[in-house]
């Protein structure tokens, strides 16, 4: 998969609210009502990540979950990172 250029990244970021770019990574913190709700979200993310063969870094702090995406093989951000960010946003609404 091809690494996105700065213009493509800016455009893709505009389509996913609350995600921030840090170097070659996009990340977002999600907050839930309690630990079980956070873990339900993490397990749903894990299922999608496994299906897509694209796995985020995940940090869990009681009711807060931070996801970070980058495409290591491409050496930066790709369309896959932004597509999975959007899918995780949709999961957080359930």
C-alpha cells in the first residue's frame, strides 16, 4: 500500500473527527462509561483489525482507550489507517 502525501493526509484527517496526527501516526482517545464498556469496544476493534490484518496500538486506562494507527510496511500513513479509524469511530457509537 502506498504512503499518503501531506495533502492526502490533510484531506483524510478532515473526514475523521477527533483524530490527531503525530508524525507518521494518527491517534484518538475514546471514553466510555466504565471498564466493561471500554473492553467491549477494544474486543470489537480487535475483531475488525484481525479481519483487515491491520492492527492498531491500543492503550487502555480504565474507561479510556487510545488507538494509534500507522502502516509500518509503507513507512507512514496509508488509506488503510484512515479507513480503520473511520470503522473504529462507528464502533464507538454502539
